[in-house]
């Protein structure tokens, strides 16, 4: 695995930010760590079981009618009738009737707005203490995103002072396997918010900006690596789920969301995750 370094400030000196809890911008190198090279941490069976229960509950596929394309989004296309539209494509149906004067329901075609496939990268902060409420929050985020993006592409990056790619956007989403991999990562190190944004930008290269976004789950107490704000500006969209269950830097989180043309939602417990994601994906 080739080590990757995030660009530091030109001065090479540590510059504490003047406000908030004091994010610090440093020249500390960040590396992309292969999962096989990480020492897995042991979780109590009850903790793991509870996290899997939360993720499983939130990752249940939506009913067919709810999965249907949202009205008012995307471009009109001719598609088979699925019970979600009453706008019959008359030109196409005339062709169908010419071939089959007695069509059944499967032959009916309608016009619906079809939303293009989205590509989302979730960046999960595992620095410091990854236990208690934060495990449940991570589980809820993985589960809720897996449900929201059932027909889309989801990549997951876990980060601390370094980072590990848990799932590429090109891979099928398996919520429970993804959660197990996340929970095995040792919670350690400082917090480099810039590095996962850099990784996410690379994964989203080539995706139309309107179909790409990053979701950051973090307390935003940035204390390693360069200023993350310039990287936020390069992303198509950045939404921030700010973990406020402990120490946090809301000012930096709000700046990242603003610069990234996204939204910030405060997350105190895992119960807050699903409503927050519904809000940000409604935009």
C-alpha cells in the first residue's frame, strides 16, 4: 500500500485556529491503512450484538411504493408501470397495442421522473474513544444509509490520524459485514478530518456533481493534518453529522457544511441519525 500524505500549510508550523475547541493544522503525514494491517479490537459480545441490532433494524429495505422514484426529481423516462404513476406513455402504448391488442399489466408503460444513481461516501470518525454511544451512532449511520441508498452506491472510509477504506462505492453494500469491519478497527489516534475528504474526493472523481456527495460523521475536533476547509470546497456536496455526545467543535462542522454546500445536523444519540439523514437527502 502506497502511503499518502495530505498537504500541510506552507509554513510547516502548527497553527491553532482562533476559535472553537481549537482545531490545529499540522504537517503530520496521513496514510491509507490496509485493513489487514490493522490490529482488530475485541468488543464485548453484548456491545457487538446491540450495534448489529440497530444497523439491521435501520437497513431493512423500504416498501416497494416508498422505493419508487420520487416525484419532482430526475428526468422523465419511459418505464414499466409499477403502481407509482398514472401518466401513460401514449406513443409507446400505441406501439404495444399494435403488437398486442389485449395487453396485461406488465405491458403498460408510463412516464416517470427517474432519479439518477447517486454515489455517496460516508466518512466515519473512529479517533479517540470509539465506545458507548458512539458505537451505536456509527451502527445507526451505516444501517440508515444502507436503507437510503439501497439502489445507489455507498463507499465507507473510517478515519483517525490515518484512514482505512472499509468499502468502495463500486462494491455491494452489506450493512452487517460493513459494521463488523468498522467495529474491529481500534479506536486510536488524533483526528485528521482533511484526509478522509481527500480520499472521498478521489472516489467521487468522474461522478456527475449533482449525483455525488460526502457524509461526514465526526465530532470535528480536528487536531492533526492540514485545514480541512479547502478540501470541503472541492467536494460536490458535504453534509456533516456532528457527534455532540462528547467534546465537539460545532463551529468547524458548520463551516465545513457551508463550504461544502451541504447541511449540518447535530447527533446526540443513535435515535437522531435516521431523521437527520432523511433531512439531508431530501434536499
